[in-house]
C-alpha cells in the first residue's frame, strides 16, 4: 500500500475510536444524589390491635353461649364430672381488651353426684351451662347488691343437705341462677318454663359443709362479696360445669 494511503487509513481509524469514546461519554448519565435513587419508603403499617382476650379454660362452644352484652361473669369449674367441689373465678369484660380476671379463685361445692348437661328433678346433679344472674335474696338484709333483693322468713333453711347435715344459715344470702326459672322474679318464684320435671331452684347460696342437691355454694364471706360485686347493668352470667365440659 502506498505510504499516503496508510496515513489516510490510520487517521480514519483514530477518528472512529475517538467517536466511540465520545459517544460513550455523552451517553453516560450524570451521577445524581444517591437519595434520589433510593426507593420510596413503604408506609409504616399501624400495629394491629390485639384480639380481645377470652376467658381461659372455656372452649368455643361455651364461649359462644356467653351473651355479647355480658360484662361480668363468674366461672364455676367443677373438679370432675362426678365431683362435688370446684372453684369460682370472677371476670369482667372490656369492649376493646376482652375479659380480665378479678381476684383469686373461691372454693365451691355443688351437687352430690356432680354435673349434668340435662338436669332433671331429683338427679342430685348441678346443671352445666351459661345462665343469667338477675335476682337475689336471703334471710339477712341486703348486704349492698344492686340486684333486686328479696328478704324475709321464707328464706329460713329447713331440712338437711344431700348428706343429711342441717342447712343452718345456707339461705342467709342467695343468688338465683337462671336455670328453668322466670328472670326478674324473686328466687322463691317456682315458675318452671321447662316443666317441673326439669328441676329448678338452682341458687348460689352459703356453704353448709357438704354437697348440695343441685345448687352451688360459697363460704358466707364470699357470698356477701359476690352480691356486692354483681351489677345488673353489666348483665352478669354464671358459666358452670365440670372442667372437661367447659373446655368444649
């Protein structure tokens, strides 16, 4: 190749290389503030509110039977299906946070043959379930309850308990448990909506030292405390039965 032609080719190649370099430099984006490249922060999610607390030891079926309006509950848990003893624990409900335990458990007694989901007259078992607490009374004057309170000589406890022991002051204080009775009446009302064969007259009353024929008993100081605690505006209920039944 003639020398002049070599020079032309060399100069053309140099221009081409210089052009690639220039175009690359021109195409390169001017560096920006790294903050402009950062992805937009995700909106902070609000903490989800904790689910309202349920009463421990109660299964879904039992919990479903507690009325939504109830803000007081006393849970009586029998030591066994055929046991005559157990405990009572009080709870209060807040619309947002759910149920909260109040105080410590109280000792209870129940019927001679334990618990039943289908109480009948004379079976010597305490009916299990969820029942309203709307009416009270006793031989002694009202200790300070807000429930309607009936008093008088009709509350004198005659006879004996299921084991033959005298009843003594058993009916000094009573709270009617709304099993097979007409709410809003004295505990002495013997109206039986389910029929007389399904029993009735199921009360909280003062402990008399032995099992009952169907009621639930508490020591006398605890009965006074229960009466003073119950608030009719809080729609109180009792949830009661043996431990296995309540867990269902």
